């Protein structure tokens, strides 16, 4: 069991995890639940959109991998969310070229974290994004890369693409 520090914001927040690799999704969801977050899960952008359109449960943040099966990747999902659910926070992740992907995420004003990521740092960053005031959510200054979030790939608690 992982030692976690629960917060009031986590207990009242729901994260939609969009990850096509079942083992990565399960491990991340288990950890985030231990941190006190409620979760919804999707393996594709289409599944995520279905969940977001149903508005049940109410989602506070979408955490999506970039590489997803189907016709829409994580960037496309982030664009759909910006157009259809403005104000909903999005965070993107991938194990690909972190500099190029972070730059594309920055163009969307969306934080990006490279895999493998430190889950403890990730949980804190998710809390910060959820707790951020409305005016800061879309601010380019809030766009983050793994290094600016203090996430270190050398941590023993890591998730990677399989």
C-alpha cells in the first residue's frame, strides 16, 4: 500500500483517466483512489467524450495519454474539451518525445507530464490544478512540463507505456 496524503479537494474531486493500456490505467487509478480522488476511466477518446457528455459523474480533471486507439488522440480530446467543456481542466501525458509533445500541449494551454512520471508529484500537481482559481486554469503560465512540476522519472513509483 502506498502512503498518501489526502486532501479535502481530492475527496470532492473526480478525475477521468484516459489510458488505453489496461495495466497502466489500473495502477494509476489505484494510486489516485488511495490519494482520495474519485475516478472515471476510459480507454479511448470516444469513451471519454461519452462520459463527459453524460456529465455523470461530474468530472473535475481529465488526465489523458496522447497515444490512444481510434480516430482521436489525446491532443484531439483536449481540443474537444476546450471547445465543448470550457473550464474543465486537462492534463496530458505520454512516453514519446517530451519536448515536442510539451510544446504541442503548451499551444493548447494544457499541462503535460512525460512518462515515466513520479506518481507522488503527479498527485500533488493534480490537486494544484483542481484547486487553481478559475482565472489561472487557461493561463499559459500554468502550462507545465515534467521538469517544472518537479516530477522526476527516477522515482521508484513509476508508470510507463508498455
